[in-house]
DNA sequence: TTGAGGCTTTCAACA
DNA sequence: AAAGCCTCAA
């Protein structure tokens, strides 16, 4: 049976144990994803379980997509039908079908952290509190903390949980917040899960319907589930009891989001007949790396003892380098990377640079760019969080959900049409007085006693026209058409075109990219309406956004936070900024639990490395533009000396104090510099098709750029035009950059220039 | 009402 | 250093 080949005994047992509760404690690099995908494939192929009868959740939509792909690789297109999602998108799925039972309308908006904060800020102003003293961000995290409490979900009295002794009344803010969200027909991320629990708990017919559909459940990264997720899993699986959870208590890193490690620790107590399988063979990391990581994590007191075995065998020792400042640190990283690429046959995509906080990426970006090394930053600002994209989405949100006042506030004066703060205040006050939505105030023109400002009338007309368009052909109107209408009618594109600055052109470029992503979405989901589209993109992470997908094929170094690194692996890892107050982070350092979670995070970072692991710190770092001396992280000193080499770095070169090994990788040498990823520009140009040659001849005269021409981009540097498609305003240029590979731009908006 | 220019604050992680 | 907030002239 092919499905059971290439599995070790424990993995095979996990695949074969299909009935009843199963707990898989999967150490780092122990082939967890392999087990999950094989298990699902086995259920379908050998146990004749229909694909739609399997419910699986993972951590990101991307991981879900990859898992589905691997299942399809194993058993063919049948595997497409498996329900694999994140908890949040599974919640959206259930709420879409049955939300009306608990008063959740189809058109609700999903509020992210920024939206939450702007709601809270409004409340504070209304309560005459200063948002500078009482920070909306800390209130929103406090609210979230309460909503993740067991008491809250079990319907107990939560007034005792409300913080007291502040100058403000927390409970009042808490209640106001929820009444506003309700008025706006909006749910935050926590609500998605909470409402789903409510649905499953109080509507037995719904629960039974779903239990009739799903008979087998798999939950990945179980150590990072919160109480609501725990309940959703338990409720759905309560009938069949075929619940398989996979996780590693040492990799629990989301307690700040409400994740409760007890979910995995108590699983055996919840289900008395649980079968427990421990996967301890690590197939990922060279022995010294695994030993280094194990020596760090062993300092945690609250954990299940385990004994990971390095199956990969010996390899290079871990290197710790303390540079004089953060630039020295980045130079060390980039120089090492270039050296490894040249001497040991690694390719750019083999490298990852990890850091604790997003802000640390900048210095690495500076140095990488200076040294002409292409990179991609994962996380940080999402594509959908860019101002221009958010504005466009806010228009769509407002069309779908007219009572969404957060979206309204965002777009009412976008682009500027003469509606200032005073007018907006009047509208919102009038809405509050009459207990109606701000839009109803505008529509009924009851804000200013007949004297509507010109811009407001204009706004009203735009929205009415757009809505008319929606209503006329409700079933045929395509998402891309709606988006096009919005950008057209609101004058958003026009105003950016008129601005015609470097910045506005880059914004137009992003809007164009957004339109492209709408087209793509529409092709993949032909029958999906505006509501669902908006809810879907609200749940996307940066790894899944269009920009990330664009750079996917290219051979680039990866930069990301350690949190984002969860579940991934790289041949060479640089774990940077290993200093007290950064890692462990200042805000976690004062409690033992806080430090232990940071230590687990460090463990996650270290165990991503397959062949080489570098750990770096700086002696001095600039913060708020002030130089501060830094202590090396305590975690560095916890690494077993037997596998660690210490290194000092000065700009002149390396000064070894620990005598690193001279061994080289003989196995990889051949694939080095001419690796397919290190594409030369010459090659690409010579592969032009006849069509393209012809295209070139016919349209060359009136074009700004020509094929093979050398161009300069403010971000990507020098490149060469390898493809020209489309005509007029739709002309698209594909440029092959020396360090970044191929990227496509709309000629009309791109900040490209002819190279001198 | 707008937008430029000055002043203040910010750097924790994410669906 | 850079983003965000506020003020004030037009």
C-alpha cells in the first residue's frame, strides 16, 4: 500500500488509527504534515470516507492550501473535496449558512484590530476621555482577553473580570464597544469564533446537520487553540468521537491571543480512551542544531519531557556572533549569506532571516539592497492593509453593509470632496440622536436642516448610483465590475492620476494589483458574491496576499518574524536580535510564564533550521534614534557549549574565538551559482516567442519602453524588459531584475525609468 | 475644509 | 528615523 510507505512505525500507526480520539504529540520536524496528509488520504482511499466528510483545520489559509495540494498529489482530484480551512474561515463558513439563527446577517463586516481601535476611539471621545491617556490598543487587547476567557464563553458572570480602579469605567467601554459593533453589523475576529460556539451550542438541529456531514476531525497546531476553538472542535466531534489533534506543547507561542496550552495537556483527560502517539524522530535539523534547541527548551519547567532524535546525522555547529551594532549584525548576516551562496552552493531561497519584531527588518533590508541580494519580507504590512487598497475595500464594505460606520468614515471624504471633521461629526451626532445609521442621515438629508454641503450631496449620489448598479443586475454583476465602478465613480483613480507623484503612481500600481486579485478570485470562485469576497479577504494573512504570490517563483531570501516562521523550514537560518528586552521581549520578561513562552518562540525559531543556524546580537542598538547598550539574550547562554561556536564580527572580517569546523558540503556544490533561481537576464531575453518578436516590431514606435531595454525601478533597481503585453493604458511590462527575478507592471502607473 | 509644516510619539507577536 | 497628530494660513 503506497500510502503507508515512507512512514516510520509511529507515523504509520497514527495514519492507521482512524477511529476514536487520537493525540499526536509531534516534536519539531517530525513529519507532522506528512502524517496529517497521509491520514486524510488513507481515510478516503482505504476507509472509503467521502472527502467532504472530513473536517481539518490548520493555522493559515496558506498551510491549508498546501495540505490540500499534498493530498491531491497522493490520491488525485478526489482530494479537492476535503474541508480544510483555518478555524476562522471554518467559522465564517458555518455562520454564512446558519448565522441567521443567531442574528448574524449575511452582509456583516469583519473588523480587524485597526477597525476595533477606531470604534474604541470614538467611544472614548464620546465619554470625554483622552485617547492619549487611555490607549485604544490596550483597551482592545483587554477586551479580547476577556472574550477569550472560559467564563465568558460558558455564559458565566463576567463583571468580576472587568478591570477596576481606572479613571474610566472599563465595563461601560466594553459594553459600548459591543453595542457599536452590533449597530454596525460587524464582528471582530473573536466574535467569529464566539458566535460559532453559540450557534453550535444553542441550535441542536444545526449541530446535528453538521455532525451528519463531518465524521472525521483533524486539528493541527492544537497547542495554539483557544477555548472557543477547543469548544468548536469538541462540539462537532462529540458525536463521532473521531477527533485527531496534533501539536507540540514546546511550540505554543500564541497565549497572548488566548491560546490555552491546557487544551493539549488535558486532551487525555477529556477523552478517556485516547490513543497517544509520540513522534520523536526529527528529520529536519542537523544534530548540533537540534541539540542546541533542546538545550534551550529544557530550561522550561512547565512542559512534557521529550527526547528528540536527530535522524539527519551530524552537521555544522551553531554559530553565535555578537556584532558591535545593528548594522554590523546585518552585515555579518548578509556577508555570511553571500559566502555560503558562493562557497557552499546554497541558493538565495535557502536562507531565512528571523527577528522578534517587525521593526527590525529595516536594517536587514538596507544592507541586502546595498549588497544587491533580492529578498521578500513576509508579514508586516499586509497588501490589504495598504491605504489605497483599504480605501477601495472600505467602499466595497460600505456597499455591502450600509450600516458599517467605520467603513463610511473612511470613505466619506475619499478622495477629498470637501467633507471635513465638522460635517462628519454632525452626521454621526444626528445619527446617534435619532438612533439610526449615519448613512440614513445622509440619505434622508436630515443632518443640516436642508443645507447639505456640496460634497455630501456628491457622495450620496455616488453611493446611490453604485447601489443602483448593484440592484439592477444582482446576479450577474461581477466583483471586478463592482470594483471598477467604485474606482471610476468615486474619482479615486482620477485623483491619484492627477497627483502624478512617485507615491501616487505606486498607489495606482497597488490598486491595479488589487483589481488583478479580484479577477483571479472571481475566476476561482465564480458564484461568490460581494459579502463573501469581503469576508474571505479579511481573513487572509500576508503570506496569502497577491504580492507574496507574485514573488513566490523568484529566488529570494526570506525575512520574517519568528511567529511567522511557525511550520516552515529553511536550510540556513539566521536568528537575529538575540538580546535581552528584545528576545525575550521587554513586555514578557517580568513573569516566568512570559519568559517561558519567549523561550518556546526561540525554540521554534531554532528548529526551523535544517543545515546551518546562525544566532546574532548587537552590542549597541539604536532605538528611537538613541544608541543603547545591549545584553545578549539569556537564551544564548542556555545553548549547550558543546555545539556552539562564538564569533566576533568587525567590518574588516571575522575573528574566530571558537574554532569553527572547516567541513564543507560536498553534496551541494554542483547546484551552486547557476542554480535555476539565479536566473541570468540574457537567458530570458533569448527565449522570446515569435509572437513577442512581432509584437515588438508592430508597436515599438509609440511605446515608452522597448524589449531588451535596460530600466531602473526605485525599489528593485536595474532590470531588463522581457515582455510587453496589452495596448494603451493596459500595457503591461514584465521586467527581469538582476536580483529579484521577474515582476510585472502596468506601464501607465509604474515608476520605472529608462536606465542611463 | 485643506494640506503643509511643526511637534509628539512610537518598537510585540496575528487571524 | 519615521509615522501620526495637531495647528494654522489660505
